[in-house]
C-alpha cells in the first residue's frame, strides 16, 4: 500500500493528523491539476474540496486497487470534466474579477512550483495540447507511473506512452534539449 | 488564497452534508451480479401492457408541439407466441452490455432491455455497415428483433395491483424545417414499439418536456434524463421503464434485523437485513444463489453470491449469455434456502456509447461513417448517434421492489446550418407561374395527383 493510502487508512482509524498530512501533500497539487483543465482557479479549488469531501463522506470508494494519488486525481479529472460540461458561460463584468482570478492562479503556482526548473517546465507544458499536458503533469509533476497516469486519465497505458513520446519532441522544440531530458 | 486550514474546514462541512445525504438514501454495496440478474430476470419475464410494445401515448397530453403520431396509426400486428430465437441472444447482449459498462468496485445498475428498445428504434433507420454492426451486437437481424420484442412483450400476462412493468417509447426531433424525417421510420417504430413522435423547437421548453415525459413514464423514479440540448442535436429516441412488484410473501417485522454488510474493501456498513426461507436455489462453479419470487411468481429477484475468496468481478468474467441463460433456466427446488437480503436503494447513470462501441457498434457513433439515412435527412448533413445515456434506479425493501430505467439515444447532424431549409413537393401543393417584374401570377394551379 502506498504512503498516501496508509495515511488515509490511519485517518479512517481516527488519526486526524494523518488527514492533515494528506491535505498538505496533495490538496494544492490537485487544485493545480484541475485548474489546468477548467482554467478557473476558484472553480478548481471548489472541485478539489468536493473530491476530498467525497473521500471523507464515502471512504469505501477507495478500494486500494489503484494508488491513492491516482484515485484522487482520477476523481478530480472526472469532476473537472463534469464541471466543464455543465458550466454556463460567465463573462467578467469587471476587470477586478479577472485580476482576482489571475492573482489566485499566481498564488497557487507559488505553492505548487518549488523550483525555477519546475516553473520553466510548467510554462512549456502549458503550450501543449490538453491531454498531452495532463499526461506530462501527472507523470512529471505528480510522479505517477505511466500505468497510474493512464488510469487517472481513463486511457490505455500504451496511449499515454505514445503521448509522452510526442510531448518530449514538442518540449524539446519549446525549451530546447532540456525539455526532452525532463521526461 | 485561503489557507489549508480553511479548505480543511470547508471539506469537513461539505462531507457532513454528503454523509447525511448518503444515509438518507440508505445505499448499500451489493453484489453487482444481483443487480445484473434482477435486470435480466425483469427483462426475461417482461410484462407489457396489452397490445403493441410500449404504451399508447395518445392519451399523454402535450400542451405544445406537433404530435406527429396524429397522422400515424400503429398497425395492429397481433400477438403470437414469442419465437424461440431472441431470448438467448438478448441474455447474451445483456451480459455483454453489463460487462462493458460496469465499473469495478462500484455499485452498477444497467437495463439492457431499455437500451435495446432504443437501439431497435434507431436500427429501424440504419443501413449498410452501420446496420450490420448493430445486428451483430444484437445477435439478431433488426426485423427479428422487432418481431421478438413485440411478440414477447405482447404475449406476457400482467396484474396491475400486484406487479407491473410499463414501458414507453418516444421520438423527439428538431422542428425548424432543417430535418425531414421519413414517415416509414416513424410508422415502423409506431407499429413495433408504440413510439410517440414529437416535433419540438429543441429549446429549454423541449428539455423540460422530455424530462417531464421521462418522469411520468418512470413513475417519478427518474426525474430527468438531460440537462440541456446543444445546437447539433437533431433527435432524441427515448425509452422509459417502470417496474413495481410486491414480494410473494412480504417480510414481517420480526424478520428485519439491523446488522452489518461487509463492503468492498473491508468496511462494514450498517444495513437492514431481510430474513426469509426460500425454495429456489442456484449453484455452479464458484457461486451459489437464491431466487425470491414476486406476487404470482411471474418475476423473481435472483442473487448470485461468489464463493468466499473470489470476487464479483471474477464471477461476472466467468459468465457469458449462454451460461447465464442456463443458470437461470435450471433452478433447484429441493432445498430450503435461509436467505438474508439487505434493504438497498441505488441510482446509477451511464454513458453507454463507449460500451456499445467496444461491443462492435462503431460506425453508429462515427460522424463520417454512420448510415442513418432511413431516419431522414438533415440540412446539416449526415446523422449519427452522439451519445446514449441511461439512468437507472432500484429500491429493494420489505414490501417488494421498484425499479426504473430511462435510455436516451441522441442523434446529431454533422454541422448545424440554421439558414438551410427543405421544401419537398411530395404531397399536394399550389403552384404559380409568376411575372417577377410585377410579382403577379399569370397561371395558378394545384397538383393533387401525379397521373401517369
């Protein structure tokens, strides 16, 4: 059982500090991943809260067969896509609202991207097509295996592998050879 | 940005709301096989209203919209004994659909009968490779499927105050002149499926009308099937099923015990367990099971329990249509079976498109390859099926079982051109020869018949 799954089990057995550790390790990273899909940091926060609330309310949903992080990101992606499907188009009526969203995003990046290298990569992968970006994010930023990333994205591992090969080429084009080495 | 502690507080509050909602539903994890078998058995011993499959919707009052069925009368096809071909093929389809749809470790509920009713209606407008693929998945040619569903359903008895299974079908399409629907397609679905047809503006009011129709025809168990309609959608083909039956022997209060259910990964849920002694037993490699009849024994709840150490997924993998049909056809009646069934209630929603594609219906969902020319023509180009949504509901308690399903196949046109119209002069019309300078006719006539 992976470390996060162990923490979750300890939380279910009554150890509140285990849940704090899970939140510290995963929450903002989940928000960042979801924000890459919905492009609205406030909405991403709300969706991430919903994912964790669902885990607390219905812990049996996690059966331990996928890794805990894989499971959480899978739920996050599913809810993010659902959000996009049901979202009404909202137009900002005031510049301050757009500025507020940008500021929130910026603070999120500060929490999640810990090095200049990560920042450079984040900027580069933002230019990739949507699914390719998600695959790179899960494998590079979140450290999931190809199989785990495939499960989180509801695709075959082979497809994820192909996408990452193509992503390497594209990243090399964007930020030079370092992009190829990063993966 | 809020702090992690603030987010944690919000998570705690929201989880309490979710937990209360879950408790009200009294959801329990149950063997997905039980649910599959309930669906298959309900399908296998289906009782329709008398007459053609589906409900006669002429009495359904619609305040707005043109009811195209006003000009179409279903041809009375008569009822005959259900042909032998059909039952095994449908059991096979049912199991394949379930396997392709079910999510490991999650409660699942699908209605293969509701799905195949909708697909049968679609198939009546399909041609070429699209139709071939559909027929291969059905295991039957579409004409045999029409015959089978119509005859099977028409030949079963019913008793309104002890058990009922109502089925209704409808076809809804965009009424702005951009879509021309073949009358033959509507007539065939009226004859075999009792389908009502509604021409609608496909606006917010149409969304409400469709959802109202689903709610009415599922006895309120499914309140809505769609959230909105997007501009590319041109047709919705919908089936609604409502099942309600009392147990042959209802449970008495001393037979109801609060105990625990051992969930998927070791959790224990508090459930109300319903105890009884039954007389229908099933057994086979890796499982044993029980059958509990509803009133008059026309329907049953059948549960198959995998042996200790093996999983529901293993059991489902080991089954195919023929094996399941064999199991259900071979109950053992010489045993007394002490049984506990938990009270439970489940709602489920599935997009069946991926499952149907995996089963072999690829072209139907392909905007370039789909051949739905038998349905009609759209100004926007080829018709194809964009999605097939199914919502289901079941509630099993001490009195009996209520279940419902609604399936919606949504047809899209490849592009939507609001400025294109059809005017097809295939019925009596007025014509004129007009002087464009003066905009006056110098000949006026009518065509009522085309004489050879």
